[in-house]
């Protein structure tokens, strides 16, 4: 099993990264055998110091970046015999994939943004030579969450990279990254995997029954992470079923307002469930590190540190709540997409095949124009949430628009 096996339905991207990893391996090998002092890519090399992975949610942007990082650190002896880097079994590959390699820094955020301070820390690390590996690799999974100041800090590092440092940036689209940064990166676009490819990986790697795997893959339209969660977590299936009942509950103004409030409450409950245990663990660990006395009394001068942790946890809960709400809106979009497909006379690739009675009822009660307006209303709600409109107001406006059609 090579490092590329986790890239589901991305054969073209896997081939490009494998070729770049071979060139990178040749560069470092030449430098270490005395043919050069530092790896410098010759003209025509497929290796470069900065990469930008883009693609829709679930396409595997971060997976591709981590796989490439592992291939760059591959130390398999088979390479000397013509084998390709990225074996998946050697110490370099294994530690890179599980996140313990000393020269692979994977940065992901559970907050709304990545600030200047965190980015400066990354840039300082990027200037170091590899400690044990072949390259110093920085994987930034949420490059779209860089603030403007942080992006400008990163730009300098990408413009003038250290000789053996590689930046791997991940974002949903090119527009989510500063033009000055993306112009200095080699760009790879990932596509949404097919339903069959996602179902196959759920069966093969997670041991999920084929029918359940295909249902989950179809419902999530090729999003691997969501499909795995839907197939294995009964609560995820319950929440999804509740969301898909919303179109039947907006017949009057009262129903619209109740549905909006319940959607917000469900997202808040999700955030609470996901954050409570982690928050408590972080708080206890920090108190111990600060030398809290038995009984919980904190030493003097530590109130600011505790307040900083509380602020971070609050921002993380906000991000988690928004992510949960966005997932619900994505599922609603898929529901109305199925309604539109029926109105246009096709039953191919319905994401919600288990709710055909409801889909057919809504398809009969309105026309394609109304359905398109409802899909636009959901998109407008997502845009409003991105602009920090109060979630309840944004969702209430959406449910009223769904009622109007």
C-alpha cells in the first residue's frame, strides 16, 4: 500500500505528485553524494518549493498534501533499485502520515482564522534545515483561513524559500488565496470522487456493508469524510433525517420560524457535544502546567493565560457551530437538487433516494423555477453566515424564502 492509495479518484493528481517526488528524491540524493551542495531543481524538473491544492470539500486536498509530504520523506531502500518514493511502509512515510515526523509540520485550525503570530512561527520554522528528514515540509490545510496580515507574512516566505523547505497549501479554490501567493505556487486541482469510488473505499478500509456504503456515498455526493461518518454514526443519520424534513415544515410563518430555531439549536448542540470534553481536558492541562494548587486555586498572574484559553475555546465553538450549520445547508441543497432533477424528468444519481415520496410530492407542488429560487436562498444564507450575519436571522430569512418559493 503506497501513500497514494488514500487519494480516492485522483489518479491524475497522484501521477503528478509521484513524478515530482521522484525528481525531489533525485535532487536530495545528488546533493548528499557530493554532486551538489543543496538541492536546486534543474529546468524541466517537476519539483518546486510551493504547491497549492484546491478542490471542493471532500475531494481530499489535505490527504494529497500529506501523501506528498510522506513521499518527500521516503527512505525506502527500494528507491536505489528504481522504486518510486512513497512506499507507505518505511519510517519516513509512516511517521509523516501519522503526524510524528520531526520535519513535517501539519497545520490545521479549529478556529475561524489563522493569525499573524501563528504564521510567523511557521515562517521561522521554514527557515530551519531538516533535522532528520530529506526536506522541511509545512502543510497548511486551511490556507483560505489566513487573515490578510498572515497571508502577507506567508508571502515573503514563499517568495524567498529556504533551499530545502517545501510549502503545501490547501484551499477550496484559487480565489481563496492571495493572487501574489498563488502565482508563486504550482497549482493542482482535485475533483470530487465518484460515488462508486467512495463506496469502494468504505467497504475496503472501514468494513462497511456494501449497501450502507453506497447509500452513504450517494447521500454525501462523494464526500469521503462525511460518508464515513454517516455510515458509522447513528446520530449523524438522525440529524440528517431531521434536516431533510425541513422543506415540509415551512408551510406557514410559524413553521418557518420554528424550523430555523431548531436548526440553530441543533448546530449549537453539535458544537457543545464536540467541544465539552476537549475544553475540559485543555483547561485541566493548563491549570496543571501553571501549577494550580490542590482544590483549583490558581497562582497569581495566570488569569490572563486562562482568559486567552477561554477565548480560544469560544472561537472554536463558534467555528464548530458554523461548520455544523453549513453541513445542514449543504444537505438541504442536495435535497432541492433532487427535487429539480425530478421536475426535469430524470431519476439518475438522486442523493436522497430513500426519500422519493417526499421528493416527488414537492416536485409536483412547484415548478423548476421555484426550486432554483429555493436553492439560491440556501446559497444566500451561506453567504450571509460567511459575512458574520447573526445565524438565526440568516436562517429565518432562508426558511421564509423556502416557503415563498
